[in-house]
C-alpha cells in the first residue's frame, strides 16, 4: 500500500471517533503520582503506577537476579467494529494517565490543542481516554487506522520471531532482594539473537554465521538448537552483543538503576534514547522510542511469570519518524525520507496527537505527541548468555546508520506479512 493511500485511509477513519461531551482534571489518588509525591494509588488498579516502598526494604547487599522473556506483546488492541466508546476494547485498560486529565469524549478540552488536517475538512477531534484517564492513542486510533493498514499482521509477525527466541525482549532484574517489595533494583531491557530449551551446560552449542544463517546450533552436528519451550526456568537466551557494552551482561545499554518493586509490581523508567526494537526479519523492523516511558510488570506469586505487564509513554515526531522508517522505508533514499516520511508523520500527529511531547498541559499548544500503551506477559528464564553475533535490525539509508542485514534461517519461516505465529499457549496465571 502506498504512503499516499495510507494517508487517505487514515484520514477518513478518524471521523469514526467523533462525539460530544467533556473532560475533567483527573483525581491523582486513583492513578498515583508519577513524580514520586505523597499521593499513592492501589497497586493493580488500571493505570496505577504504585509509589516506591519504604527505603528499609532495600539493602546494598541485595544480590539476587532474575530474567524474563516477554511474550504476548499486544499491539492490536481494537476489534473490527471500531466502536470507540466500547468498554470491552483492550486499549482502554492498557497504558497510563500521562497528562493527569480524563478526556472522556472527543472534541472536549484536553491537555493540548488538536490539529486536524485542513485539507481533509475534518473537525477538531481528540482520542478519548480509557479507564481511569488512560492515554493510549496508539491503541485506540493509530493501530486500527494506520498501522493496521500498513502492517495488518504486525503482532503475529513479531510473535513468529519471538517463538524462536529471535528478537525477544528480555527484562532483567538484579541487585534485588527477591521479595515482593524492594525500594531499589536495577532493571534492564535487552534483545535476544536466539534462544533454546537445551541446557548449554549439558549440550555443547555454538553460533553459526555462515552464509544464509545466523543462529544457535549444536556443536556435534551443526543442527539448529531446539526452540525455547516457554516454560519457566527452562530456556536459555543469547543476548545480541549490540544490546550490551563490551559483551558484558551487567553493562546493558537500556537500564534503570533506580527501579523498584512494590507489592510484586516491578516499576522501570525507560531510557528515551534507547528504543525498544521489534524484529521483523532482515528486511524490516520497528522501534518504539518513548518519552517519559514506564514499564510496569506484575510478578506472579511463585516468581515464575510476569502475569501482566504494560509499557507506556509518549511518541513525538522524532520517535514516530524512526518507527515509520523502519516499518515502511527500509533501504529508502534521502528524497523518500526527507519528503514522503515527513509528509506521513505530520498528518499522523495532526489527526491522532493527544498529548504534548514535553509532558506539560497547555490547552493552547498544538498536540505534538501520541500516547502509547502496549501490554505483554513474561516467563522466567533458566539463564542468559551472550551471542557470538548480533541480531541485525535493519536501518534505512536515510537514518545515517546504514545496516545491511542478510537473510537468516529463521527469517524464512516468518516472512513479513505472513501472520505465522505458533508460540506455545500461555501456561501461567491469568
């Protein structure tokens, strides 16, 4: 589908959301104080980011670590009826209240001023908030109106690679006390190059980077290593060297040394300069860079699963441009990047923007960012190792970081747009 047709299609779809009513400043006691103030919220409530527990719950000697492979990454959060106010829509419970307001209908005052495309003749509309004032324009309007047209099988494509352990997002905790409350832990995010259910301590494994391959194999016969089982404490993931410094798992590039655990909820502040990469094979990929990004994940009672998790924040023009480049323009030339992509991003923000990139509230300032909410689950790992070779997530030419990715053995089973996903069923707690 051409960019021109995408713009036309998405421009029409936004009218679906128009309605009337009002907006209110949200009661922060229901969502928690993101700035660490005295106002708390009930852990587990929709949109709640619980406050840090007492400092006494943490000690300098805390040395436990645990790693989880993220799965069931929910990108498509809307069913096909496009009923924007349907309380059953998933997006309504995925994300956080980023602006402290509860915009309960389109066309009402909100934290910024809408910018409809004048050429489309559309009225000023705003993506309405979800439960407890959740801001998630990504799930409510961007995915169904744009991403769904550009990449209808995106969620299944990502899952297809994850089932093999390729490009799987890993959340790692260390300097943790192993308890349900810890006032300070280090949390990092990494991406795997491959994974296996085989125990490398019992079955010798090595990396095969010969032509057309980039995978973990058995040393004895060079056969591909068994796929991960997705059972707790049963899989070993090999981290892409580009995700860490100097090949050291204790030196991740995306980390938060001031994370914490409150009543089993793991809270991480994300690094805006380190996008979360979603691998779509040698030809395409997508990155999600977030301003004021947070990750919240609930640890199951037995510590074996992340039974629910949310990633949320804001995507401004820079983050949207980078995500679009990787999804739509791998190998694009400068003309394409400087004109067509720019022409694409501006209408996206004009039609779907609902917050300010700087995090402020100003009803007179044009909305220049999209709110984002993504849901996931996770399974605890047997262990982590460092891959000999890195996972190549392609960068288009206009990015200034040209990266040629050759096809791999894993790519052939998960062609972009195939929608093939056979990841084992979820066995953890619901």
